[in-house]
C-alpha cells in the first residue's frame, strides 16, 4: 500500500495535468492516507512481528518479496509524515509554473521509490526503486530551469549514473559469486562462503555505491545539488534521499556483510568521522544559509554511519534513533530557511537580519530545532546521540567518539550563527520574491526561485507539524525507544529477518 497509493495518485495526476486543484487534492489525500497506512504497518509489526509479501505468489528466494521489519516500518512512517508536511508546504510555496510542469506527479513518484527502497527484500528490486527515486529527483532538481539548477543537475545526473552503473556491476559480481539476490538468501550464502577474498571486495564495492548515494565521505556532488532547487525540494531531498543510501548501507552490512566487523566496519567508522569533520568545516566556513544546512546534512550522515560502525547494540540503536530524528530535523530546518529566504529574498547571511520581530514563531522554532540537531536534552536528538557515544565507548573508539562530540558542538554553532545573524540585528525591509533583483555595490542578492505568492502563515503552519514531532520525540523518547530497540534487535540478529522471509 505505501507504494501503491502514491503510484496511483501520480498516474491520476498525469491525466489531470491541466487541472492543478485536482492534482493538489489527489496528492493531499494520498499522503494523508499513507500516514494512516504507515501507522497501521508499525502497529502490525509491533504486535505480530516481521511482515512479508511475496509478489505474484512467488515465494522467496525465487520471487520478489517485500519485507516490513520494525526498522523499515519506522522509516516508512517517518517518510509518510515528512512527505505529507512537505507537500502541504509546497501548496503554498512551489509556484504555479512548477505545478504546471508536473511537480506533483514527480513528487509522488519520488515517494514510490523511497518506500520501495525501504520495504524491498530483493537487492535488484532495491536498484529499481533507487532508479525510480533518482529519475524523479532529476526532474525535481531541474524544475524551474534556472541557470544554477541546470548547472548542478548535470553533475548530479552524471554522478548518479556512475554510481548506478557500479551498483549493477556489483550485483552482477555478487550474483556470480553466490547465485542469488534475495537479501535473506544472500545472508545465508555469504555466511556459507565466507566474507574473505572476492566477497570482501564486492562488499567494498557496495560501500562505495551506497556511500555515493548517501553522501558518506563521497559527498562532493551534494552541496551544490541540494542548495540549488526551492526550499521544499531541498527539504525532501535532505530528509529522504541521503537516508535511503544510509538505509542501504545499514541493511546490507547488518544482514549480508556483517561477518567482517574489523576492516570494513572500521572503514565505515572513519568515513563517518571524516564526513562529520568535513561537514562541520563547510557549515562553519559558508555564509549562505542553504550551504550551511547542506553541510550539516553531510555531518549528520557521518554520525549515523559512525553509530552503525560500532557494531554493538547501543551504537546501532543510536543510529536508528538518530536517523529518524535527523530526517525530521533536517527537513524542518530547510522549511524554516525557506520562510527566511522568502521574506528577505536572499540566502546570504550578510544580507539577513531583524526577522525576529516579524517572524518570532519561525525564529524560535529555528532556535529550538538547532538545539535538537545538536542533541540538547530533552529534545529529539539527545537519546540517539547518547546511544551512539555509548556505542563508540564500548567499541573502544575513544578518539573517534570525542571527535564526533566536538563536531556536534560545531553543528550547533553553525545553526546558531544563522539564528543570530538572520533574526537579530537591524531591521531590513521585507522583499517580494517575485521581483527581479539586480546586483548593486551595497547589497548583492541572489534569488533562486520565485514564490507565487509568498504565504508565510501557511508555510509556518506546515512547518509547525514537524516541529511538534521534534518536541514529541524528545519527550516520548522512552516510549519510542521500545520501537527502536525492536528495530535494532533484527539488525543485530539477522537470523530473525532470514527466518521471517524464508519461512525457516
């Protein structure tokens, strides 16, 4: 159902391409229904255990199977909430021109790819879902046709074509080595064959592929690509696309390639630390709001990867918890930044100040969300970060853990700098983003997109939903931890997944 609902909505929206109100209604109904479906899936998995669906009646490992364990179910629920909020935010911000050029169908197809990636139990089907997601993202990132968008789209497409080609080659090598692509069956075959030699090399290839898609260390393509499109598109990219790559790393390296917790896991750990360090350096160095937030996305990816690399219960629980938190917080920061950009017509902090009087609710939401990003208790990021630190200490990675804590402080500094410079200081006149600005010696403004028209109250209303989840996840961390523990239990004990899929 999570795949089917947005797929049907997208097809119907294509037929109603000339009727924007109909597209909005179809999209709105689809995302709301999917939130309900996702809640039902989480409850079912909680009560009855891992759920499987053999497509066409072909039992695993011979057919494609969809699998919902608690990890996948929680990600589907978070994606549904995020998708619903971003869509309603888009209603008030994306502009009629982009709506006419199929924004809503592409948005729904993107969700299809994300849901499929989280739920599939077959490696080749994971590739297919990746491509559905990526093709949709190609369209969304270039939609609007500004010069900046066109420039970054070429690099974005090229990098993903290379990584997708490497993905197919890696699957071919793996199939040649063990004769299957069903994830549960792969786990059995790799355990029988051992992870030495060629399978170890194949595991390394998969790490490169998924690392490229997640922006783990190999993130050179990400800052420019994510900073170019409108804020709502960047929010959905930051909240979902990198997390799909991270999910693929976590799933494959806890289910298939979990035998080598020495070299490969240590490599993942150092890649995570490098991503955090380079990410916070970029966040501190730039004075562009979008660039600062994008580099914080990179740093968050690194922290989650470090949690996985600890290869213990605390670290993996922390990685799962922080990943759910990070999806919501990063998307929320971009949505709030969109209000700031829409109000002042610039992304440059040098030209932003005085917003706290006009948009106090937006300002304090941004402030509290920044604290949550850094893991300040009792907000949503605290428990996940605490568990990751505990996992690092248990693994004996004291230096790496200390580096991660320092990086977290710099993440907080970079976001607080946005808050201080954009919301405090002298008042600046609000700018109608539909105007065309020219560079002047006094003020240089760059407007990346047009709002049609700028509706701050509606944008704040949509953002408030995600903000409420930031608070609720923090206050209800003990209750949510029971679901996270169930998710981590399957990741730590892959036999549970194998038995559910292969019915052994």
